[in-house]
């Protein structure tokens, strides 16, 4: 015989809870605005940006737009947006498989998680997050490429390119946010 008291609560008894825990409201842009910015960034990345290369490195307008969206959206929406953006990059790239899709999706997820609790229009926050996201995205991209058989002997070169691209992306997001603020304040 057991010395433990028998439970008086039915195993089918459920505590009534609210349908959803407290969730911050979505403050990101409308889907068609985000899609339009992504389309412009993908088109510019594929056609124009390579003319502005310094040491064979260009800013990633696609990543800048993804991070701009990710700091304003919840993690799920940011990951989906990053997934779509990465898929667009992989569709336009030769022999990358799904490397950009995976790397951009995870970078968007990271950016969304890092930005929780901060103002989405904070320039220092966006700059810090874009630098971190650029480096993490490059790391994930090259890990995925190495797993698919790409030779990994050029690590130092890729690291230097990622550092330079992080600086370019930071400059692009700062300029974009300052221009956006100028137009927002002019319309008031």
C-alpha cells in the first residue's frame, strides 16, 4: 500500500487560460510594402550594386531590407521574410543551393530576437544588428557551402570580405534610416 495521498484532481481537469499570452502588436510595414522593398533590393542587387564594388565586396541590399523588416516584426514573420529573401538570392545565384536561403532566414530570426525590447527606429541598434547579422549570415553561408562540398581553404579571404561587407551594410542602413526619418518628418 502506498503512503502517498491520492490526488483529488481529475487528470482531465484543465486550467482555463487566455487564448494567447501577451504578445506585442505587429509594428512592421504592410506586406505589400515589405514585398516591394524586397523586390527593389533583389533587382538592384542583381543588376546595379556590383558596379559599386570595393575590393570585390558590395553591400547586401537584400540583407539590409531583411534586417529593416526583422527589427520591426516578430520572430516568425522575420524568419519567413528572411526565407523568401534568401530564396530570391539563391534563385539568382549560380551553384549556391540553399545556402542563402538558410543563412538569410537564420539572420532574420537572430535580428528579430536581438531587437526585442528596443525601439525599431534606433540607428545604433539597427547598425549593431546589421553588423552582427552580416557576420553571422556569412558564417552560416560558408558552413552550408562547405557541407555541400565547396572547398574551405579561403577562410581568411571570406572573413575579410564579410567584415568589409558588414561595414558597407552598416553605412547603407544608417543612410536609409536617416533618409526615411527626413521623409517621415517632412510629411508631418
